[in-house]
C-alpha cells in the first residue's frame, strides 16, 4: 500500500455520510443501494456518489443483482474501522436501529 492510497482511504471515511454507510455495511454481509437510501433517508444519486468514492478508495465492492447494486465492505476497511469506536456515536447507533426495522422488498 502506498501513502496516497492510505490517505485516500482515510479521506473517504472523513465524510459523515460515508461513515454512516460504512457503519451500516459493517453490520451486514451486503446491502442494496435502496436499503441504504431508506435507512439513511438519502436520495439515490447522493448514495451512489458516496458509494463510488468508497469503491474508488477500495473500501467497498459492488455486485449487480438484477437492477440493483449490492455493496459489501472489503477486508481493507476492517483495520481502519477498528481504530474508531463506532458504538459510541449516537447517530450511527440510530442508523443501525433503523436498519433492523428495514426490510428490502424490491431487491
């Protein structure tokens, strides 16, 4: 890994929306874009843009299933997330509670 690559990964986690997305993905094998949209109450283009940044930083990967893309964390994200105690962030815990209540019926 290069210094630039590591820096890009940390930058990708530096935005609140991307940290919220990564937090959700850390609790699931994979999530559909529509699930992320529903749980975080973000629009499709906003979610897709931030997932693209995470993908470019090699933190997530996408798999197409029908018309929807499903995302999962890559192993490279684990060391970065272990340095942050996400359980202490109230907003992230509220996102996880909404995720448990959300079931995707379209994908």
